[in-house]
């Protein structure tokens, strides 16, 4: 990061510090420190363990530790892959590509910080007195309780299970795992996408949302205090959506290794109506006509 232009460094550092200073980040980190997600923040939807069902909030010790962690972290020491740094450096300041690459850097940094926190605190305050066999039984075959249901291929991740936790943290901080249209080259950053949990389709950030992100960065750099991030992002009603099965073929991903795509399209017995706004409109019209008869 030391080799970047001063403004590029300033924007990245101030935005990262701002994200980490939010209550949302504190709550996310506290769960990792506890070693146990809360029932409302677990982030995936298999059968919850008994522990998670009864865990309404993180322990006071974990909350205090998370606050100390986020207040003392030095964003100047955060390391990011050199290729990603150079791509950010090569953008025209405050261009659309500049904000795309800035969002990419922020997602990677938050992911890596969460992964590092997990690595240094695992198995966590709530699990430290359990023996290994009890912890494995509580996981019910999962690699960790901190898991986005589509990002669990820990065997092929650079940081193993810690990266599974990193993807889970992205979902909480940004509204989903942050992906991009990589184009045919595999390295472009044409458009930004979010992959939420719960079986919802991947959605593209709109021009309005990108504008909100750009305005947030400018306001933060100018005011440097009291500015809240525009995320977690939510899908706008008519956002462009992609089935996760098709995303890789459409060059929508952050890293090729992040997911294992099944050979055959998974059969879905339930479709989320929010993923099909035109169908939702049709249902609403039929319903309104029925009420009028």
C-alpha cells in the first residue's frame, strides 16, 4: 500500500477504518471471538444447533474484546495482494473503475481481517472449555458455524476454514459476498454483485447504489466523522439477478476458487418471490383483481 498515490491510500484507509468502527462490525467480530454466532446472525439455513438456537447475543467479554480490537487495529498494516493493489492504482481517481476497485479492496481487507481474527481466537470463548469431540459434534459435519451456505470449499481456500469465516463476515458487513464481472480476461472489475444467503440469487449493484457508495467515500474523506456506510446493500426490486449456478460461466466471481459448481443444476423446490419481481407483480395484480370481485 505504501507505493500507492496518496489519495488512493487515503480513501482506502479512511473507508476501511470507518467500516470497522461500526456497531455492525463490532457485533460481527464479537461472534467470531465467542466462537458461536447468534441465532439472528448465523447467516446460513441448515438445521441450527441447540447452542445457536439459544444464543440470542454475544457474551459481554466478546463484545468488549471486539470493541478493543476494532479501536486498536492499524489499517496501515493491512496487506492486500499486489495485483489487486496495482489494479486499484491504475484507475483514474474518482472514476467508476476507481470505486469498483476500491470496493474490491475493502471486501478483501474485511474478509482477511475476519479470517485472521478467527485464526487467532479459535475455538472461541464459548467453545474453549469444550473438548475437540464435543466441538465437532456441535458442528454437525460443517467446517465452522460461521458459514455462507455457498462458500464452504475450505480445502481449496488459501487460508482454509478461516476463509469460510471471511466470506460469512462479508455477508454481514456488505450484504453478501462481494463479486465482480471479471469479463473474458478474468481480471476486470466491470460491475459489482452481491451474493446473499438463504438461497437468494446474486444481484448486481445498480448505478444508484454505486453513486451512493461514491458519495459516501467523498463525504467521509471530507468530514472524516459521523458518516455511515451505505451497506449492507439490499437488492433493488428490479436489479439484474443471476442464478449462482450460472455465475461462473458469466464471469461473475471474485476468485475462481471460491465455489465448487455442481455438474448439474440443483433442483429448487422453492423459489424466492423477491428474485422474480415480474412474477411478484403478476401475483399482486391477480390478488388485487380477486379482492375487487
